[in-house]
């Protein structure tokens, strides 16, 4: 294993223990299982059964149902019986928080229980207590006493268990000692896992969810390393980004978090949490997983996973385990600035307009620039591209002040305005030419396999005018680009880098997942000073509008890629250009219509750049799970909403009719509001 995965240079699945959930096998190279969770009231047997069936029909291989108390746990039997009566044998999972009693009932009924170690035995009081080692050990003994009965029941009934840590709901004990860090998340799960292993119970799956993909990815990696170091084996992993939200942003956040790990062969089951009906999560799960499925066998890259790597090292020098960066913490790669790219600048967005035959001022509207002919002025949006790539075209209209153009060298020679136009070369072309810009030269390098020894690199490296554009058409594209970054770090090459990703998929969801996975995985590791997204062919562009199966309506392809680029930067927290919403996916505990409310709140706050707003369905878990939101809108009773600033209650039990208005007032009172 290389630090946290089987291979850092090609797709190879991580070997994990095999776990049995009913008749379903998971881990140990079995296909990556997809799952979701119902949003109905668990006491409404028929509604829950029917929603479960819709999820199963959509392809869900496991269905999770909330069991907040003993009554709901008991009703799982009616739900299970009704499903079996209707011919569905899909394993069910009981979702437990706070109530060991409910867990112990559910574990005798369903095939799997999910416990949250942050609140299974502990009540969260947000207390900061200093624990001595003896006091801490006493706490662990207390947990052992409360948790062991559940382990014994699971063992007796053959029930599987997920120890599911959530970044936002760590216990006071963990918070006091480790803070809300990836290490704290890992330790939170390990405490429970050690107890279960002590009982020789191994039918366990683990998860490390967070609404922040950066934290989530680091926590999973750290968990793998910790299990390997401590036990010499790894339990299967359930991947998910919590409270990802809805629409494009929810998909991108999930794709970045889940996709980054899948790319490294990590993950045995996934759930994409969207604030949409649960059956709509399944196609997104499938789109994520199918990138790793061998088309003939339908089996998730088992052959690839088992193949011995020919190229174990990142630099072909045998130093595979010595990464020049830490995959467990975020640190942006050090670069010098070339104009506004690299150094301390936020990553730039380059819009590829080269496939438009004749670019006009109105085309720029798609990428954030609106021209008003009457006043002869441009309005620039928060998500306006910084550069456009036009191929061989020089534009015959005046450009907005902040926008610059990248063209091929022959066109650049013809361009009058050398402050606005900059050339893009192939690596060999740049090495051989004497005609270059004095300020910015873009140089393309195709990361070809793991061959990071680029013939022309010497002439390009640390040239203060060069911005390197990295792309790869390899099967292991992300890994190839990452290997090149690692080589740059080792060789102390400090040029800024723009990541180029082209998609040859078909539907908007597939394109989103492709872009988010390939570039997001790199941004999460601090690699990349710019992003440029495109399609391999014009047919791909046209297909965006014509494909039927999509939940994202694409009216404008260029707007789609531009927004996707900004959303990837937002989700990786490398460039904030809009309001961030952390909304729970809803479940049987939800106290209001989450989808409708999220849409309502979004409509009035989506101009608050950088403000994080959480919309959570219940007061039981909501406040704990809204992570680092600035403001929270949390259901606290039928028709009642409690409003938070950070983790502090500001307005309790507000009538839901006026709650959105009160949220706006709260934002205003805290000087975070701006007029549109
Ligand atoms: S926060 Fe949302 S998803 Fe989580 S338990 Fe409450 S209602 Fe369910």
C-alpha cells in the first residue's frame, strides 16, 4: 500500500475485508454498492415501503431508514415484512442517533445498523472539558459498556454495522482532545472499532462524512492509514459528502469528495446525499461508479484492482512512498505568480470558446460578462471567467477590462493588443521558438502516462513568463497529472499550472462528474492555479442539450462549463464566488419541506458571496451537522424554525411563515447582508 491507497499512479482498488449484509457482499473487490436513504416518516409504513421500492427500482442496493426511537425501530419489522411480501429482498439499514435502545431493537430486525460514534452514547453539550488520560480512559470504558450489547446482538443475528462518523457531530470528548479535525473523526470511529474487534465482531463498514470535501477526503485517507498501521487490515468504506445540497452544487461537491477517493481505488459503497427525492440520488451514484466498471463484466474494475502495478513509483525512481506533499492536510503547492496566475492569486478560470465559429460580445454573457450597447458598458458577474481561449480567432470588439485572450502563436503574432492577447504553445513549440510574449506564455504539456521526464521541461521550468497547462488523455488521467505535479515539487519547478480537462461523456451529470473528479481531486491536494474545462468534440457540446436523462437542464453549454469551473473551485474552497448552502438530504425526522424551503432561501440569498447557510430538517441532528455554516435554519417543531449564528441559537421557534424573513434579518443584524 502507498500511504493510503494501493497505487498513486494508476487505478487499483484498495483491498478491504469482506462484509455480509443480508445476502449482499461488500468490500474485498466486490462491486461498489450504491445506496440511499428514505425521507418518509418511518411510522408511515406504506409511504416508506413505496419510497424504498422507488429507490430499489432505480438501482439502490441498500436502503437506509431512520429509527429515532424505539417505536420507529419496532416499525422496521412492518416495513421489512411488507417489502418482502411485495418481493423485494434488498437489505435494510436502520439509521441510529442518540438511542442505543432503538439500535438494539433494530439490530434484531434489519440487516445493518448505522451508529454515529459522536452521539451514540454521548449527548453533545458543546462543552470544552480537559480530560486527563485517566478520565479519558474512564470515558472509553463507559462507551464500551454501552456499545458492547449492540455488538453482541449484531454478532448473534449476523447484522452488519456502519460506524459512521460525521465531521459536524463529534463528541465533546473528541472535540476537547482533537478538535473537529480529520484526526478527531478517525479517532472517533477507531474507539468504537477497537471495542467491536475486542468482541471479535468484524461485520463492519466505516464512514468519515463531512460537508467539506477537503476534510472528508483527508479523514478517509487517514482512517485507512490508521487501520493499516494498527490492525494490518482495512474495513470496507462507505463514502459520502454530507449535506451536499441540491442541483449542480450538490452533485459537484459529492463528485469531488467521493470521486477523489474512488479515483484512488477507495470506497466499497457510496451514497450521494442530495436535497432531492432519494431515488434521484441513484443515477448520480451510478454515474460515479461506472467510471470504474469494466463494461464487459459489469464488475467494478476487479481485474484492474488485482493487476500488479508495472509503475509503482511516482517518479520511476523507486521512491513511491515518499510523496513531496502531505495527502492528510491541505497546503497549496508553492508557485511564483505570472501576472494574475499562481502565487497568492486564487485559481483563474479559462473559458474555452474555440469551438465557436465567430465569437461576438453576446457570447461572453455565458461566461459572466454582459454588454449593454446603450451605455457601452460591461457588467461583470462574480463568476466571470478570467481568460478565454479562442484558438486562432482575434476578436473584433472591445473586450471587458478584466478579460484576457489566449490564442495560438500564429494568431498572437497578428494581434495588435499584446496586453490583452497571449500565446499558447506546445511544449516543443515553446522550446524551439524565439517569438514569445514578454509577460505570459501558456505552454501545454500532455502528461503521458507516468513518464514525467518531459524532454522540453528544462527550457520551460522556472521561466518567469510561463504558465504550464497540464492535461492528460490517459486512462489514469488524474494520477498522471498528479505524478507530474509531484515531479515538479521534487525538481523545485515553481511555474503556476492551469488544469485542462476535456470530457467525452454524454449527459450533463456525466460531464459534471468527470470535471469534478479529475480536477477536484487535484485542487483538494493544493495542486492547480487555474482551470479550463471543455469537450473533446462539437458532438459532445451538442449532446448536452439533446440527451434525455438528466436532472440538470443545460440551456447554454458555455455557461455550464463556466459555472462548473467556479463551482469546483468553490467546493474545493480554493475560490469563493457565491453563497454556499449546506442542506441536509432530509429523512423521517424532517420537520418541513426541505426542497421547497432550500429553493426559497436560495432565491433570496444567492447573491451573498462567501456566506455559508445551513438548512437542516431537525433540531436533533441539524445543529451538530451544519459544520462550519455561518447561519443555520433548523426545523425545531412542526411549523417552527430555530435560527442560528454559527452554533449559537439566535431566534428560537420562529413561525415558519416568517422564518425566511427572520433569517434575512439575522444576516443583516450581523452585517453579512448586501443589497443585490
Ligand atoms: S438533519 Fe436532516 S437528514 Fe439529518 S437527521 Fe435531521 S432531518 Fe434527518
